[in-house]
C-alpha cells in the first residue's frame, strides 16, 4: 500500500458510483481488471497531493494534462466494481464553479485568468469529442447536500473511530445498491412534490436522479464524509445520524405531520450550519 500522505484531505464530501467491470468497454474493462488485481489502490489523499503539486509551478496547472488512470475499487457480492477518478474531467467541472465560490482577487491569485481561459478552451474542445462523458464522483465543500442523504438508510451507515493521535482519522460513509438508491430518490421526490411542489430540493433530486441513470443498474452508490470528518469532533461524528433525520422528515411529510417533519429537518440544518460556519472561522 502507498505510504500515508501528510496532506490533510480538504473539507469536502463525496458521492461516488462504483460500476461493475461489465459496464465498461472492453479495453477499459481489461485495464480495470489488471488494476484491481494489482491491489495497490491510491487514496483520496494521494489524488489531492497530486492536484496540489500541479499548483506549485509557474504558471500553475489548473487541470491535469492527462486523465487519471486510477480508481477506487470495491467488491460487491463477489463482483469487482470500480469508481474511476476522472480527475481531469472533475478538475474542469470544478473550475466552472470557482467564480461562484472565490472572490475575483483571490481567484486570480490562485489561478491567473489566462490559465483559466486556456483550461476552459481545452475543456470545450474535449467536450466536443466526448459529449456523453460524466464523472463517477461528485464533490461538495463544507457540507453534505441534503439530497444526497435521501439515497441512504441509517442501517447502511459505517463509522470508523479515529486511531491514536497522528494515526488513521475518523471516517463516516454510507453504501447502498443502485436500485435501492433510485427507489428512495423517486419516493423522496414524490413526497416533496406532493407536499410543496417543485422547489430547490426537488430540483436537486431531479439532477441527482438524472446522474444516477447514467450508470449500470447493478452499481454501488457511496456517500463518503471525506475531509468533513476532520471538521467534526469524534463524539459529534459518532452521533451524526443525518440520513436518519432526512428519512424521518420525509416519512413525517408523507403522514402529513408538518411539525415532526420540521423538527427532524431542523436537527439536520442546525448540525450542518455548525459545520459550514467553520469555513469562515480563523
């Protein structure tokens, strides 16, 4: 296994899809078969370290020149499934979001406009050649979007306590079969529309649903708290039951109990407001 990186994973959460090898074209399938057999899968920290290294040259490299050949690997009921990193594609998509998350002076200091413009032009050209491409990983900074929790049940939650100081950090993740994730999302969308019509949360569910439809029906869906585990004390992380809160709120809406729905949703929003507030703390 690769040595532990000294880079701390950023305060981001991840929604990932692991597809069975049968979902990939033959040449790519053979690559992933050999990759999985090798058994030396890099970590999210390794991906971050590579990305940060690209920002050190002058001018910085906004997006990797070549697409990553790495992936996360999971074995589901004896079937090897992979979640390709597609770091280059995700870098282009993240670059589109930067103007909405960073003030112009800071953005220009991190990535000069000429570098961003070149990356944008490269992406437009690549997109013309790959119109159906999509990432296997979605990322959210300083939060887990509420819509992601609708895909999971509390019993699918896995919490790993942190090791000794300087050792393995705490981790929290959920995993569910694709078919189950799609059913839950469809039911949540119907509940929200029946209760309040088409609002931002419903629109977010539609977006996630369209993304999930792009993948093999026997895929695995994973929600990983990632670097957010560093933003929460172990005790609070161990008590985090956000998927259960979302499930309780939706069940109350279906029963017409607006008070119970508001109480469950209030617990959820208060918990995540405390996390997002840390973004602006000194």
